[in-house]
C-alpha cells in the first residue's frame, strides 16, 4: 500500500509549483442563483460566495467564454468561445490576464529579493 501522506505531500508540492510557474485566467458568462449571500459575520452585508462559484456548487448555467494559460517557459494555450465572448468579456479577460501577469511578476521579484537577503 503506497504511503498516502507522502503521495499527498508530493501532489501538494506539484500543485504549488504549477501555481508558481503558470498563470491561468478563466472567464465565464452565464446566470447563477444564490451567488450573493449575507455575510455570516454580521448577516447584513452581502458577499459573493466565491468558493461555491469556483466549485460549481450553485444553481444556474456557466459557460466558459475565454481561457488563457501561460507557463513559465511562455508556452501559451488560449481558448475563445465562438458564441459567448462579447467585446466586453474579451476586454475583461484581457485585463484580468494583464493584471495576473503583473501580480506574478511582482511576487517573483519579492521572492527573489527575499532570497538575496
């Protein structure tokens, strides 16, 4: 029987490395019910249930309109829907990608700076 603790640790490291060495932006369109809920802390403010959205645990429909993945070696994979990508969604996707790349660049610069001491 394989050591599940070791297997889990290796998989966690693999996922962390993948997260550090790639940028992935997914843009969806559709209709969801119950995506905004009362904040459990005070019951009055409204919050988006991001975890439920990410895990597709809400009623409604989501369609992938655009997806981009950029690996550390700059291999790029793109997807653009033929029917569900309006000009507004394309702009939103492109701006999210630019923001993600800049945030990743700044994070890596900070990490390298910390290593240098």
